[in-house]
C-alpha cells in the first residue's frame, strides 16, 4: 500500500501541491488534471526525484526515503521522455538496464523475452531502435519499467503523441498489468483512463479535488448534461462542452442545472466532468458554478 500523507511541495513562495492525502492499493489510478496542476510534481515525489516540503509518503507504513534501495526494488517508472541509445536494439537496451537494476543474470534473458512478448515486440527485439515509431518506443519504455516486476508502476503521460491504435493497445496492456500491483497513470487525455482506471485522482488549485471511481464522478452530473440543435438559444446558465454532427445537423452538448425544453438528456462522460471541474482554468465558455 502506498500512502501520501498530507504532502505539500513548495518552491520558494510558490506552492505546487498543498496538503495532498491519497491511499493507493492494487489497481489502476488515473491522475487527471490540466498541465500545470501538479501531476508531474506528485509523480516525481512518488519516485523520489523530489522530496516533500511537508508531509510524508509511505510504503506499507514505512517512509519511502527510509527504504532507499528497497523502495526502488519495487518501483517501475516510465517518465514522459525516457533516454535510450538509438543504435541499441530493445534486447541490448533491456540487458543494460537489467544490469543497472540488479536483475539476476540467470533471470535476465528469460525476463526480457517475457516482456518483449508482453509489449508485442518479439519480432522487433533485434532491430535498432532508431527505426522505431513513437508507439514502439513507448512499448520499450513499458518493458524497461517492468524489468524488476514492480509492485508500484508509475507512468507519466505515456500516450502523448501516440496514434489511436497504439493508445488502445497501450490501455489493454495496462489493464492486464494491474491485476497484482499499483499502477498510477498520469495524463490529461481523458479517454486513456475512462475505461481502465478503478479510481480517478483529480487535482485542482494544487490540492486534491477527488479520488473516486469514474462512474461516481460522472454520476455527479447525471441529469445536467444535454444536447440540443445548434442555433436554438439557451436562456439558462450553462457550460458549452462541445459540438458534434448528427447527419446534416450540428448538435451542441451542454451542462445545465435545468436543461431547456428543446434539449434531451445524455449520459455524462468523464470528459464532461473534466471540462466542468476545470472550466475556469481552461478559460473557456460562459460558465457558472452550480
């Protein structure tokens, strides 16, 4: 179990995170917030790249800084951009990192073969990575993060720049990895976590806004999300979420406390909730708080 206990991080007079408390157990956690909300700061503290100004982070009741190398033995981390040698093959690169992570030599080759199969790179195991697409490189990144079979897997913006097919493959992979470990997936791409996260952690104003299942977050907007044809005036306070084509018609999607007569209710999505929670920060439409 990973516990973030009243953690604050300051840089001089600037407070990046304030009084954040979260408890993580096995499963997928989506860390969802706009850029600049403190996601990467929290990730870096969980990986001991930064240290809290106040509060503590515990693994099974022991502060992670006191665990030292023992904490890194259970930690797998994929940063936003990971360094690699372009002329290396995935097999060479993973052997190098296995040595750095002190994976026993007798287990290294078998473990690498297992991981290359897991990330669907067995056929490219001996190709130079300078020829790889962004999606293939991200799969190598997942493999390196899994070398030590971590109990805590942290992924920072892992799908940035991936095409839709690669993102679906990635989500399926993460779901399979989370059966017996904690997976924390930091992103601002809502669709990456809507279908696989058991809990969604949202940060707002540098504090914890919520840590709830996606269904509960979406349920808080039930009865308030609606669609109506573009051009029909709306005379109640509302937030315009977006628009879509319905044949030859354009439909507007809104959040209203009381939907107008010409609107029909639709099922709220996590993206609706994201736009609602962060409406002021996104600086968008003429929105009001309900």
